[in-house]
C-alpha cells in the first residue's frame, strides 16, 4: 500500500491518558516524521501535532487508537503524495 504524508492533530483534556498516548506514539515511531506539543495551561489541555509518513491504514489505526483514549480527541488529514 502506498504511503501518504499526514498530520494527526490531538487534544489531550485528561492528563492521566498521557502515558498511554506516549506508549502509542512509541509503538508507531517508525512512521513518525516529527511531533510538536503545546501545553495550554490556561485551559489545562495539551495540543499535539504528529507528522507521519505511513499507509492510510496505519494513519487511521493510530488516529483511532488515540481517539479512544479517555479525554483525548484526534483528527487526521492526508496529503495526496
């Protein structure tokens, strides 16, 4: 299957899910180009962007697993290349 470059945007509202999120990202690290996290202290949330080079199946699986974590939301967008 052809790889795509994509971004998964994540909002973490439950800090107790951070350890599970980091474990998932470690498990998929071979697909991750880079990531950026921004703590938004005034709202007590974290905003994370994850850049990937992976198949659509891998992207959707990771985004789905992230979104299933308690207090964590995720959305993905893919390039055409």
